């Protein structure tokens, strides 16, 4: 009996992705640090005496309606950057907490280095996110070790398909994931190849690029910080779901469901496909779509189309740029949704759940500010003065 012909699934990821991707990400981070550097500021202070304080230069006066920091505690009553060495007052869950003021360390070389490249703070925040993710992944493996995490995740994946197509909610999902993949792998292999190779490259690299760009382009640092906190909370909420509800992606389901793994074949590798630090049973919700939806909402907000009132010092964009950002805010999440479904990495419900997670993250946006006392203590321990962001204030 003749062996059935192998289906044409398009070309998989490049085998070099496992090596190239980290270099791309690091390169983007370095570029973001350089572009968002504080111009006119030297790491090694001048030997000439001046009256500009420990930072060696006079920083711009802050508008209290448009703070460069994430909270108002870094401002004096006159609106200038505080150089006092007394304790800070932080509001945490209704209580006032006194924490050390680290501005006394502003003259230290490592403080001056970060003052020159303040985007390093954002990189540190995302390193903490990655550490939390790895911890949650390990916790998930411990929780489901007795029952078998693989079987549990498989049953959850099948349950998602049943809810989508064999329940009273099936009207919300008129198109099946397997039909989408079938359409691409029959007579549209070139498109499938593009989607296969975009799967990893549009996730972390594009997200880091977006953060670097918005740090530069946001009218105020407060607006950037709100967007960043939304993405961080999207991470945290998703990680919690991954721990309690491991879900197998369509590509790993039994063959009878008709899905194919189009991305990881022919020894193709990716740091998101084979790396032990990344959880392959974390389909629900989709972080790929969650990030893209975050980016889309920020781009739409940035366009100013639906805003009658702009932030202080923010200028109204031209109609052309407004249309560009508005269209991109829709096309990018739609492109990511097409990628994750056609490559059988996620279900439609994963994207829907990610949308809900993002909305919840936005509503709970400021809850991360309760961690500021811990940040103050950490800065005090390492004798580091937190830099003034260069968003709209590059010097």
C-alpha cells in the first residue's frame, strides 16, 4: 500500500532562529537605550564646580499635570526634581509608608550611567517579568506533576474546541481553526511560509521595538508608564491562568483533530519553541494576541482620533498620521490573530480570553504602584538613584 503523501505545510522557521532571535532582541534593546539616552549629559561629571546638584546638569522643571515619574512623590511643591535626602512618603493600600530617598546616590557612577540611559530601567522591569514567568512555569509543573500535566493540558485543549463548536456559544465562532489552517496549507503555502517565519519574530522583537518607540514618542512618561503597566499586568494575569489552567495548543492535539505543526519542523528551532524557559502548554490565553492587542489599543489612543482633549504639550497629528496609526492599530492584532490560528498555535478563544485579560489589566492599571516601596528599598540596597525618564525630556 502506497504511503500517503505528506501535506505541504510551507517552509518552517529558519533553523538559525534559536541563535539569531536573541541577538535581534538585544540589538533592539541597545538601540532603544541609545535613542532614548539623555543628550547633553555626561557619565563622568565635569571637574568644574557648578550649582546644578549631584546630576551635573539642571534638569527641566516638571509640570505636575504631566509628570515624568510614575507618581507625584518625586516632585517638590515647586514642581522641580527633588534632591532632598529625607524619607519618601508612599501611599500603599491606604497606608503611608516611609522609604529611603536615594537621590543622595545620584553622583555615583552607576546612577549616572543609568541617568544617561534611563531605558535600562524598562529592561530591568521586563527581566523581572521573565523571572516571574519562569517561576510560574516551575510552579505549574509541580502542581500538575501527579496528574500528568500533559494529559491535563490535552483535556483542556479539547474542552476549548468543544466550547467553541459544540456548545451554545458556537455562534461566536463561525469559522473553525482547522478550516483556517487547511485554507492556508492548500494552495496558499507561500502565505503559510510567511506566517510560519513571522510567528516568533512578531512576538518579543516587535513588542520590545514598540516599547522603545513609545518611550520616545509618548507625550508624557505617565502615558508610557500606563501602557507598560498594562502590558506587565497582562503578563501577570496570563501567567496565573497558565498555572491553573494549562492548555495544549491545537498543533499538539491528537492527529484526529486534523491540526499540523507548521512552525517547528525539519529541525527548525526558536527560543520560543524549544527553550526550557518557555511553556508550550500555555495556549490559553494567547500572550501573542494579548501583546498585539495592547499595542493596537495604545496606537489607537496615540492617534488621538477619539480624544477631544490632548495631554499638555501634546500636538494634534495630521489627518494622514492619525489614519496611519488607526489603521495599524487594527491591522497588527488582525495579522497576529491570523498567524497564531493558521499555524495551529492558538484557538480563537485564546485570543478572546487575551482581550479580556488586557481590558482587566487596564482597569487594574495603577495597582502595580503598590510595589514602589519595594523598588525604593531595592534602590537603597544597591545605592542607586532612579533616573528621570527622557520621554518628552531628552535634554
